[in-house]
């Protein structure tokens, strides 16, 4: 008779489903998550202590983080799985920086803002259809997971505005 509790085999099957296929993009996503954690720790140490070694390490970890972010833009996603969502979320997160490169209100600013918003819409819409995949991506790269969740919230708010208009 069912007790309403998951058996150990159900849990093991679910854990297997949550594992991402080992692609170049998922591996790089995981490394980027670790680079982000390393940079945060180095930044905290450099802020708290006057030792120059911490500041140098912070700068080096920042350079590695920047390079990893750039390399994520140069990986061809595999069909299916998490690759498309990882890439969409990452590109949307990176595009958020574009608006800082132009004077507010200028034509370029409006183009950059539009690109950023379109990428957020793509990321958020893809992510809405597979919330468990977002949780799995968050385990690999917490910053990317937070960004994708913000994309979902932005899409939901935009959709509510459109339906209310």
C-alpha cells in the first residue's frame, strides 16, 4: 500500500534526471561558478586585509572570471538538455552590462537596452518551461541561477503588464 513517501529508488531516479549531460557548456558553466566563488572569497580577503598578496590574487581571480565569462559566449550548445538555457541565461546576464557603454537616452543606449531585454525575455521564457532545470543550473553556478530566476520574474511582470493593458 502506498504511504505517500518516496522510495529510495524514486529518489535515485530523480537525482539521475537532475544531472546535466556532460557537455562543454555545462562543464564551463560549473567552472565559471567556481571561479565566481573564488573571486568572491579573494575580494573579501582583499577588503579585510592590507596584505598586497590578497589584492593581487583578487585581481588575478577577476581576470580569470572575466575570461571565463567571455569563453561561455564562444561555446556551441548541444541540442536539447540544459545547454540552450545556460547559454541564454548567460548571454542575458552579460547583455545587462551593455547599457553602461552608452549615454542614457542615446540611440545606442536604446539598442543595447532592447538587446538586453530581448535576451532576458528569451532566457526567462525558456526557463519558465523547466524550473527543475533552473534548480540544477543553480547548483552548478549560483549566480547564473539567480540571474535566470530574475529573468523569469521579469517575463512574468512583462506578461502581466501586457495582459493588463
